[in-house]
C-alpha cells in the first residue's frame, strides 16, 4: 500500500557540514524519477500538473514531505549569509500576494492537519504547525507581515520560487526566492527575459526548445498548472549549490570514489511547475528539489538500470554543462551491477 | 522564423549602427574611437544640428584621441563634455538624462563597458528603449561581475581573468546582465585551486 507523506514524521537533518540528510524508503519510492526511457535529451516535456496517485510526489499540488522543516532551516541559514537570494523588483508586489494566497490555500486544503487558513475579508489567520507559526495579517498590507509577502511565504515552502512577469510576449524573471538552485544566480539573472536567462544552456537553443517552451508557458491559464522535470547530479545532499558559493562546494566534485559513490553521489531531481496567478497575471514557477543517492536508486531495480543507461549515453556537452565529468565513469561502473541488459518497462514508475 | 545564431550570446544586447532621427534634443555618449562615429555622422547632418544636442565624450587614451577631440570641439555643440573615465562621466550623464525632455534621442557609441553602463543609467532614468541607439566601436574588453563577491572588474581582456576584489580566478561566461551591465565571472579552478590555467588575451 502506498504510504502518504503525511504518515512520516519530519526529519531533523542537515544539507551542509555533516550532511545528515536521509530519505526513508517511502520517500525514495515517491520521488518523481525523471527518466521515462533509457536515454536523455532535452525536450519540452510539459504536462498538466494534476493531482496524482497517492504515494507519489504528485499527490498534492504543492508537495510537503519529511524534509520540510529541515529544508526551511537551511533556507533561513542561506538568507542570513546572503540576503540577495531573495529579490523582487518593485512592480512585483502584487504577484507576491498572489503567491502567498496560492501557497496558503493549497497547503491548507491538502494538509489540514499541518496548515490552516481562516479568512474574514482581508483579515487572514495563518497557522503553520510544523514550523510553529501563527500569524494574523491583513491581505494586501505589507506592514502586517514580518517580511514582504513573497519572502514570507517562500520561507515556509520547499523549493525555489521564480515569479515571471508577462509582457511583450515574453516572460521576465522579476522576482524570486532561490536558495536551492542548480548553479544559477537569481542576482545575476533578475530582470532577464526567458531567452536571456537560458543563454548559457548548450544545444537546447539550436533545437528550438526554448521557443516552444515559451509558447507553452504563455498559454497556461489560471486553474490549469503545468509541470516538467529536470535533473542534474550533486555531490553530497547540498541544497545550496549556488554559483555564489561554487568556490566553497566545487572541491567536493572531486571527492567521489568507487568506495563512496553509493552514498555521496545524488541524482538531483527538479520538479518544476507553472501556475498562472490571478491578480497580477504573472507566472509562478516553483522548482522543487528531490535527492536520491545512488544507493536509494539501487533499491528500485528499474531506476538503477535506467540511470546506468542514461549516464552511458549522455551527450558529452550535456554531461559537462551539468558538471558530471569528475564522477560520471565512477557512477556508471557502480550502477552497472544492477543492469541486466534486458529492456525496461515503459514510463518512469517503479515496476 | 530566424534560427538563433550559434555564435551569438543570447543574453547580450544586439548593437546596431547609429542613425540620427527627428527629435527635440539629441544626447551623444561615446568613448575613445566611438567619438569617430559622431564625427562621421556630422558630415551628413545640417550645420546647426549640434545646437540642439549634448555630447559626452570619455577619453581614456589622451595620446591617440586628440584628433577626435579637435573634431568634436569644431562641431559647435554648446554642451560638450570631455572626461577621463566612464565612471567620471556618469554623474553628468545621469543629470542630463534626469532633466531630459520628452522626445529626446540618446546615441551611444564605443566600448561595451560604455554601452552597458550608459544603457543602465538611461534605464534607471526611465528612458524608453526606443529612444536609445547603440553602436559598438573599439575595445572588446569586458566588464565582469564576480558571481562570488559581486565586485565588478573593468576592462577584462583575458580568459580567465582575476577578480580585482576577491582575487579568485574567473572564467568569463558568455552570459550578460543588462542590469549589472556586465558579463558573469565564475571561479574557474574551484575544484582544484592548484590547477591554474594560463590567461589568453581574447577580448582586446
């Protein structure tokens, strides 16, 4: 029987220094495994973001899992060190209130035992029990919250959040909370349009991926969110793999050995979703990160086999862009013991 | 639909060729050989054109720019400013743009640093994108923001390059921010600081 995320206690764990992060077996099985076949190439892999099966990361529109409380502690540490990880251009305040409303209502509806929202006109009462927060505030009045609305609510929500303004037929990265990013800088990219902030990505521009993706995103309507998956790999379960701190975590990329690869190397999955916001007409773009160690993957034979084949056949430009060059061969060798050479079943789900 | 050009940097602005248009007032901003653009435009403009204009010229190479300066002085522009660096000229430009009337056209010509910083200043002053023209002349040197310490290093001509502020050796990415008017620099040898790649002059 599928276990719901609600049945698991919140773990006390770290994503830095001693890296005590760990998935329970149930959390491994509910991960949104990103490969639906045995090889990988960029694609506009968008689909509607609808309530999925229980026991998957899609069971709730905004997923909360056993890592929630510890991830929020890590975010607070990042923001203390570098407040530039949260930014919002002046015209984005309304979109911040939209985001706050969306996240509060989603969470209160799907997880009533953890969150509640009571509204009396503009007088709102928000309770976040896992984080011990009980807040009365006036919707639309920034002076009644301890932070701007976008910062306030994204300090209580797993994953990074970009808020994209729509104008001139393009999307503009005009606000965001970005502390768990795979090597891109909100501070540098803020104010850029969709093509500009994707400029460093190899191959995908030539394939017309971003033009098609933009067209899809612009067509997203309120009440019909969409999603896609992206992935990379990370040494240690470090959420904050920012370029800002690359000189600090970069050396770890050379620390993978055949002896430690199973527990020290992680598949880093991004569940990206896209939500049209009602008042501002902006797009909210949450990027939620899930870690699976190579050992976690090996508990699902189909996933270990598929990861092995994807790494073997990955184009070298993509492997380099994702920063896998130091340890790709070591991972392939370790995963080969799980690959029996037989065809895998269709789709991403475990057999 | 046109295909993206492999060699283009998608986050970098496209520069064009200056072409004076009907306007109530004209502001020219140039550095070094960018001044030659103004002189060559002047040849096909009416004699009294510069009565209704302002010229801000940055001269970082006084030995070689004397003929440009002589030419600019001969245009009869009542508001001609000649300064020693982009940073020194920016307060003047900011003031001019803040006091700008509707229907002013701004023309930039010169190094990418000049184009970037003057564009940034014009955007901050609320200038419409359409009221601004740019032409790239002279140095290919880049203005680079260190992603680690956020300091800006001017006149970067090598790959990799040292950060003037924190000292890290930076790989200059083909990724440009209009807001910072700078390319992004990321530590090139973070994985192994003992591996120090040689610098190549590629942006001079």
